[in-house]
């Protein structure tokens, strides 16, 4: 009997999700054993034309990581949706936009302007900016159109499941892979469409071992301003930590390492916008009832938009800045 | 045709909603642009409501609650008092005029105050103009959005 | 004129493609290497608190995130004028060397290695990690997985979590290492050194014992006489984490040696309209196009370059390998004569792997790494800083400017593989020219040798563990450039 087909693709990504998959170590052999990998550009030389030639719905499972920010990313997303039975948004970029979506605070023009015209190391007297089509003596060569707004996978095609995290932690990936193999081998039913896999249903605070008390903050500080108490909640010490507004499942590794959570597992269950929830959480701990004083305390929060939406800007209510 | 602002009003049950009722029974006139939602306390107002309202077509959001110290639930309006300035900061950083969000204290007996607050806010939003959120939703026809103008100009 | 587009190139950080133009007589007219993506980190870092950049810039690359974490941390230290406690400096060095020990393993065995170990003409189905295992034994596969796991575990212990580390702060590190963790690190270091010895054996038995491979390394096919760049310590020895940037010409003469903060005097970036990736070059020599030689500003930054710019290694086994490398390839074990053969990069990578393993063990044994004095909060702010480390794929430069509150106002990055953009372009073209000649039928072997040209540079995505059958299917469709009609389709295992 033919092995079920697996595809792993990266759009506007960093490769960390692919590394996280390989960090399941020996279990990767179970994957190779059970599946026939038919497309994985980072590891194997299948080309786009090979995918185009496949029958619709012939790929059992596609793990798609990376955000959508170019015509090429979009084309392959549509292609893989067409050819796949199950399409997973794998990792924070595909699920929420992640770090590449911070580009939504700027316009594409401003990015091109800095990278090709203003950066201090440039030597570009001709003010050349990459063009979609370039005529060369032998003919014409092309590069894809970049988008002004970075999108999540779910915003451009229909997505079946989401596996959050930047990257998803390898032990979670191993569990998901095991569950998938179990389902396919034994004919078990698939989870409901839209299920978030590889994460749990609480917030990151639930996994954090630090001691928590009533919080009364009169000043927020940046992580380098103090040597943090290793046993006490970071937020309680005045360091902005996104634990309250982040889905659990990662093991709270960052906080255990004495660095505040930055929300890479995305919004918790029953929350629609991670940043909005974080505003709510922080406002709850501000210790003042005087408007002037409240404004002063709020002013000590550095970069609210880039901190509350560090990983989820593309997925938020407002999606991008109006610039 | 001039622009008619769409405004979402979130009024707390104990003070502002009653204040609004008072304005109504006293036949005080104010612009009909505001659609009101009643919550038990402004402490219930999640910043997500505001962002959702703006993305759904509201040009402005007005929140009215009990005066500080008079909250039926003691501290609820203080929570709102802290959330709104931080939400306004977020709006400003997202390129949306923070004046489109306003928090006012209106007590149950302040029908006239309710009238003037709503009137003033409506006119302020009218002056700011409609909130047009560019590239909010994905447009399959023009996925690139306003992409690579420099590129086009240089070609 | 015929047009052949290889899209996408695989095993490259992000995406890449090669556009070949073939004359009617079958000879190569020209060849263009294009990178079709850009995410815009330099722009969207503006407005962020500068200390957060150490966690944001790791997302430039998930294979070498530690390189970005370190370069960023150093730039941030400079922005605050912060000095590191000695224990923090050691922790950063330790985690960085351990990262190298895992990353170079990945490339040698699974990515570039197969070309080398199995041979460039081996059937595609064998030219992958499975073929390597077949040559050197099943044990090798398990050893490689275990070695990678060790590297990731050290990153978890010191950096907080695997893949994207988080613990670097201006003025130190956030997480202490306990005595139990130190014991684990020492054990890891010992196992790494054993693995390094094993790898030297693999290199000897399978590669160097084969005269054909040695001839291939020494041949002109993939040779480029360009400048070489790498970080060196005060004694001009290789150091991945700290030192000055040294540039040495293809003739062995030193071109410059600079402190990170002066990088703009020596390096500039050229732009072409058909690729999103810029082309760094040596400013004082100038951009002369895609040519090599002492008069061209094109330079390479890679394990080979690092060995060429240095006078040796600071650990014993690595130093012995360094001397053997130069003795074999240049008859001069001092290393003063640079090696210009691109394929020798694979061997240079092994020399560095040995160094990284030895350095990991030496640093793990140092009891100071369990100190609680690992972070000294900075006092005050300078507002500008440059941090440079050697990423496995090349010299990595982070340059930040901030306002008085430490919020980023400008960021400029020159990233590992980018240094090699011009050299990669030239290597691909040289390979294509040599292979696509008048009357040639384009075969699978030709496709692979074109791929080998860029693969030696370990282009920023060293994608780990092909423990999956690397059949390397490849399909080329050749269109007539005018009518678009399909003239020839060449397939390989698809």
C-alpha cells in the first residue's frame, strides 16, 4: 500500500520550524518510515513544477510554515491547498504572522527605500531598486512581487489546523506527529477543523513556576534595568511579560531562563486579539487612580505595539498600521 | 452628501445608561449617530471591543461610566481609566487618531451632560472624517496591496 | 537563445533561483543567480527597544539564530557602553562554540558532505545522508543525530530554549548555570571531542584517501582567487565570538584588519536590479563586477576564508588539523598561502568543527561559568553600537543606532551568506560555463555540479538531517525564449 504523502513548505520564514521538526531527533525516522515526503524545498530537490503536476488532494498532510508576503508565497499556498487533504499552519509565521509581520508597521516602500537607498553601507549611485522584470542582453529575468501587508496562511487559504509557536517546541511536535500517525494508521477520526494542536488550553502563566502575589505596579522597567529575582513573577517586578496573554504549551522556558515571555505561542483560548488582552492585563496591575499618574506609568511601557503584538500583528484586529 | 459618523457607545448600566435614559425622557436632542451598548460596568470593556468596533466600521467609540469613586462595583471604572489611555497609545502607534476613542464620566442624573458629550464627540468625529482602514482585509484581486511604488517609479 | 530556470534552488536560506541562457549552439550565454525574497528586518527593527533586538533578529535565520543573538548582544552592549562580567563572556563563548559544533556537523554530514563523501557523480538516490551512512556505517547516522542534540541542549541550558535563544542582555546573561548543568555540559564537551575525532577519521578514510576527490579539490573547476574575510583574536587565531575582522588577499597579503565599529570604512554593498539580495564588496578596492583577483573587491567569508585569514587555531587537535590542511593543499603548513579551491571549504569546516568541540569542553570545565555574577546592569547609554561575530556561513555584522531611551532609530545588518553573494554568483556561472558547452546534452550530472557550486558555501540554510531518501528529483523545462515552446525536458527521479 502506498505511503501517505507529506509535504513541508516554508514561505516567508526563517527555517526555525524546519529545525524544530528535525529536533524531534530519532522520531524523524518514524516520519520517514511512515510518510513519503514529496515536497520539502529546504531538504529535498522537488521543484514547484513537481507539485503542480500532482493530483489534487494527493498529499495527505502539508505542514506549511512561514508568513505570506509575496506573490510566490501566495501561489504556493494556493497550490498546496489544492493538492493537500489536510493543510496545517505550522508555527507562528503561518498561524499569526510572527516576526515578519512587524513589517506591517511600515510600508513596503519604506523598507525598499532603506534597504536599497539609505542604508549606511550602500554603494548604489544608480539608485537601483530591484525590479520585478529586468531586461538583460540575453532576455528577461524576473523576481516575485513583495506585498505591502504580511498575511497569515489562514487569511489567504482555508486552513485545517494550527500548530502555534516560534518555533513549536519539539516535544509538542513529536506528540502531534505521533497522534497523526496513529490517526492515519488506525482510521481514527480527525480532530474538528480549526483545532489548535501542540498547545494546551491555559495561559503561559499556568506553566510558570514563579511565585505570584497581588501586583501593584507604579513603574514598568526594561529587562536590563535590574537583576531579576529568580523566584518572583517578572511582571510583579515591573518587567512587562506577555505570559497572561499567551497560550500555554511551550513550558514557559523563557521565563524559567529569567527572560520575559514575548508571546510566541499566540493568543490563548477564547481570545481573539492578543495585544488587546495584554493591554487589559497590564492595565489591571497599574497601581493608580489618578489620570495624570496613570499616564506617567503608561509612558514607562516601551513600544507597546511592538511588544504586545510582537508575534501576532498580522492576526490582530487591525492587522497593520495605517501609514 | 456629507459624512455621517458611525459611533459605538458603550454605557455602564448604573450611571451612564441611566443618564442617557434621562436625556431621552427629557426630550433632549442629540445626534442619532451613536449606537449604544449597555454593559454592567465600564470595567467590562475589553480593549478588544474597541479595536473590533473600529475594524467593523465604527468611526469612533465613546465609553461612558460612573465618576471615579462612584462605581457600583467600587473599582471597575478605575480599570477602565487605565485601559483606555493605553488603548489610545496603541491606536496612535497604529496610525489611527486616538481622539476616535473617548472615555467620559456621566452620572445617572447628568442627562444634559450626556447630551453635550455625545453631540461634541459626534462633531469631533465628523471633523476627523471617516476611518478608512487601508488593507484591512485580504484582497485576492490585488493581493500585493500598495506594493513597490518606488519600484514602479524607478522602472 | 534558450532559457532554463532552476526554481527553486533548494537547501538555501530562504529561496533562490538560477536563470540560465543557452545559445543556439548549446554553449552558455549567461547565468543569473537571483534571491527572490526580502522581509525587511532593518526597517521594522526601528521603534523597538534595542535590547529586544537580540530576540527579534534571531528570526532572520532559524538555523544560525545563535549567531544573530550574539552579534546583536554585542551591538547592544556597545549601545549601552556595557561591559560583561568575565563569567558572562565565558557563557556566551561556550554556547556559541557548542552551537558551531552542532551546526557544522549538520552541514558536513547531511548537506555538503554527501557530495564529498559519496562523490559528485554518485547517483542522486545515494547522494544524501543515507549514502553517507552507507559509506561510513549506520552508527554514523546515530552519532550525527546525537551530536546535533548535544548542540541544541547546550543552547537550551545557556540560551534558555532551543532554536531561538533568549538570554543575552546588555551587560551579561540572564540565566545562571547550576553545578548539575555544568556537569552535563562537561559530559557533552567530552562527547563532542570524541565526535570530532570520529569526523576526522571519516574525512581521512572516505575523502582524503580517494585521490580523485583530492584532485577535484585542487582543480580549477571551482577555484576563485578572491579576498578572504574572518574574525581573528589578538594573535590572529580563529575566534568565532570575538576579535577584529581581518581581510587577506588571494595572494596571502593582509588587506586590512578592523574593529567592528569601523566596518563602514571597509565594506560597502552593491545592488543589482534582478535580485533582492545585495552584494557586499571591499570598499577600498571597489566593485569591478563579478570577477576575481586582487583588483576586484569581491570577497568570501566562510570556514575556508577564516582559515585563510588566520595564523592557526587555539586548541591542539584543531591546530594539528589546520597544519595538515595547509600542508596537503599548499605544501606550507603555516597557512600563509591561502587555499582558493571552493570545495576545500568542506574540509575547512571539519577543522572548525574540531576547534568548536575542543573549545566547548575547555569552557565547560571552567568553574567560573556557574558564577552568579553573570549580569551587570548597564549605567547610561551611548546610542550606537556595532557587533560582529563569525556566523558559520560568514562574518555577521549588526549595527544599531538608538535615541536616548534606547529605542532603535536605525539598524543595518550584513548577514553571513550575503558576504558571499558575489562569489556564489561567480561560482555558479563558472560551473555552468564549464558544463554547458557547445553540443552538450544537459544531464542530471550537470545539474548536480551546478548545485555543488553554491552548496559548498553552506548557503545560510544548512538544513539538517536528511535522514530521508534524498532522491533529489529535479526537472528542467527548456523553453525557446521567443516562442515559449518546450524544447527539451530533463528529469531526474521525479
